[in-house]
């Protein structure tokens, strides 16, 4: 029997948990469980009961599998923590203490776990870009974030942003307005049928950002031969660089990473992106992400368990609490 | 007792009906009734039963008031006719024939009644711009339309478009991204509270375009001193001119009118708009709209009743049918 940590990533595609230890030969992650069910968001925000209901059986199974029977530290990276995390902050630490004897709990915004997964505990900026887009940066004294405002108010340069701009260009061509693109119109009609039916396929859907984002790869596919599509990707690259620049620390040679599904767009986006980043942040080193959000949660947990966490604390970004009733590792 | 026409405007703010005659001294509209309840849209599109349920008592009251006891011609201008008008086209003419003895029925898109209200039966282009935006033009042989695709796919330059761009600029400033505006951020926080709460005030709403559009006047109010706000209105003016140019007939000296609530934005929009229209359509004569959509429905009804309607027919734009069973005036 040995004690260890539990690192959790809760997002739109479900819950993932890793157990590990920081002592002896088993240093680092030992085993992992996934649940495909996203944690519910109710009127009080992210539902702590629903999260615990999924996490407990996963934790017990991981305990049986690895022989790690006590979790001194639990780190939960959660999408929506900044704006929807009140109930989680109020109830999760106590519930984890009661059910699993946990003493130190950290709640991290998913953008923070993405950051730490990508760069580790180093100064820099990470742009997490998929259907949406958020940038997080730190100089190791405070966190900064930019965008992440959703498809109507921002997420500039995201998959939904690119796809929406592509569909607008298709309809401009359909109408005979300036700025239209015949190749994008052809792909939009191939994908969604005649243009007149497009509104009916977008507006009634609850997952409008995903529907818009599903057209982004078509924009990338047209970019080599179509200046309108290439212009959309250039503008998206500029928006990504704007967000990176807004959160990147001023001094030193900060690292900058872009993570997330948007990277699958390939060169049509990545070539203008590297140019725009070089223009906007000439001193930054653009690096490949070392890992994903779950890796980030593991790194935070390891840092907390060994008392070596060198990241700033902030209720909405990375919040560490020691549950009363027993001496536990103390956060920064 | 004399026969006449019924002209109807059905839109988001309810149903309005006018009765009139084309013979004798009472030429033109005689009386009007309004109903504040918008006609329902169901799974089959605009609900013909719900429209008839409201229209019949209005028609009977108008008949009592004016002494016009028979309606040879009924014109219904309806929002959404192009995409949601199938049930209306299938059922309304028969229902009007049964209940009111009507012989000629015209169904017009609200953009067409707006056009005819603004310019009469003349060649030109009309941009109807409020929360949304649609442009309609004709050379008197066919109708053309541009935009009207809604707040995610188009409505470029509309109130929702301007307000959304203004809120994005406010949040850019909040994040420290390029292109932000301090005056717009101040007005957004005055209006919606701290920026962090803005997504929660927009995304859960069913009337998101209206919420976005409600911020458009703040953009106009900032434009004199804020180059970001002025740039948004300049871009909106360009989009309006794009749509006007796409539908405007090529020959002659076409008339161009802009109608709708967006005109209330005043000079901050109208000055760049007149410049952009002059650039894009140098031969067009920008004119003030003569009337609104209900005036357009009256003009179409008068033209049909007197056999002088000189507008092109088109199922989705202006569709005229003579109900079998009696000789009635014939449309174009």
C-alpha cells in the first residue's frame, strides 16, 4: 500500500483520470480510466455531485489496479471553471476529503492544464484552439487569459470562426456580393445542399459552433487555389497571434505553443500562423506542446505532492486548497 | 355595398391589415387594424390557420367600419415567405376564398412589400436593415435578393452585426488584444455589467440577435471620438453597399433606398453609407423610402385589382394566384 495522487481532466468529451505516485520506483502516472460522459452543467454551474458520481468508481478501480490506496492530492482540470465553477469550489474539496481522504485539492481551468501540459512550469503563452479558442499566459507571478468568449463574442480564429467566415464567403458568392468564393460555395452546397437550405441546417441546432467549425477543413482545402479562403486563414492566424501576444510575458525568451484540434488544419493555417507569430512576438520561441491537458493535471499534482509547484494561484485559473482536518501538502 | 381589397403585413411585431377600394371616391386605403401577436411558425413553416384566425376578425371589423363587404383581392406580405411559406401557399388562397369570397391572392416576401412600399413599381434596389438585413432589387423582369442569411451566416452590416462587432471590440480591450476599444468596453460594462458575465447574458437567450443589436446604438454613440467604433460603422456601410450593388439593375438610373430601424443610428452610419453607395453605385439615385411594407402591400393590391401590376412574379418573392371557381383579376 502506498499513497499517491489523482489527476483529472473534465471537458466536453468526458472525464479522464490518472493515478500516480511521487515516491519510489512508481514515480509518475501509473494507470488511467476514461468516462465518455461530460460532467453536467446545471443552474449552479458545473455539477459537483455528477462529477463525484463518475469520479469515485474510476478512482476505486484505479486504486485496485495500481495498489495506490490513498490520494493525498487530487487535481481537477475543468472546462468552464472560471465562470461556472462556484459550486465545484464550494463542494468538491469536502466531498473528496470525505470519500477518499484527500487533503490537498487543486481546481484548474482547462486552459491552465492545457498550458502546463504544453509548456510545463515555464513562462510563456499557450493558445488552445479547437471549435473555440482561448489563450493563457504566465510570467510565473500571475495568470493572464485572452478570448474564450464563445462564437458570438470572440473565439477569434477558432474552428467555428474559420468555418463561419467560409460559409459567409460561400453565400456572398451565391448572392453576387463582393468577397464571395465559388470554390467555398461549391463545397458548402456539397456539404449542406442548396444554399437556400443552409439557415435551416444551422440555426435550429443546439451545437451551432460545432456545425460552423465542421466547415473549417473545407476552407483549408480551398486555400491553395482560392484567395478568399487563404485570406480567411491569414486573418485567423492574425487573431491567434493577437491572443498569444495579449497573454505572453514581456521579458526573456518566452515559449509559445498552439495546441488543440485546429492544428489538424495543417499548412494552410500553420504557415501564415508561424509568420504572424514571428511578426507579433519576435522574441518568443514557438515550441511544440509537450503534452495535453491531462498531462498538465498530472504535472500540477506531482508539483503539489512534492511541494515544488512553481505556478501562480488564482481562484478562477488555478485554485489550491488544503482540506481542514489533517496536515497535507501546502500549495503556493 | 362595394368591393375592395385587403392588404396585410405579417412580421415579427404582429399583423397589420388595411382595407381599401379602387373605384369611385374611396380610392386607396380606407381603414386599418393591428394585431400585436406575430403569426406562429410551426414545423410546417408559417401557420396558415393561425394567420387566418387573426385575420378574419380584423377583416370583418374593417368591413363593418368601411362598408366594403367583398374583397376581390388580398395581398399578404409575410416575413419568412421564401423559406417558410409552403403551407401558406398551399392553404391560404383556398381559405380566403371560402371565408371571404376572395378570388385573387398574392403572397409577397416582406422584403418585396418593403421594396414596393419604398420605391413603388420602379426599377432599383432596397436594403431593409434592422436587427437583420436583406436587399431586394428588380429591373421589372425578375427579382434579385442578397443576404438575409441571419446573424451567423450573414446579415452583414445589420444592427446585430454592428452590435456584435462592438462587443467583440470591447472584449478585445478587456483582454489587451489588438483592435480593442476602451469607450466600447466602458459602455458594454455599463450596459451588461462586468465583462466576465457577458457570455452568460448572451448565449442562454433565445433572442441573441436582438441582444447583440441592442448594443449597436452604443457603437454609433462612440463613433465621433473612437476610431474602432467608426471603423465598425464604415465596414457596416460597405456591407450595405455590397448588398445594394448585388441586387441593383445594371442599366438606367436605378433608385436605391435604405429602410428599417438601422436608419435611427443617424449620421455616424448614414455619412459613411452615402459615401460607400456613391462609390459602389455611382449611377444610382439614393432616395428616401416613400412608405413601409404595409404601403407596399396596398400598392400591390391596387395594381392587381386594377390589372396594372407591373412587377415580376416569382413563387418565393411575389406569387399571385386566382382561386378557381370564379373569374377574378389576373396577375402578371
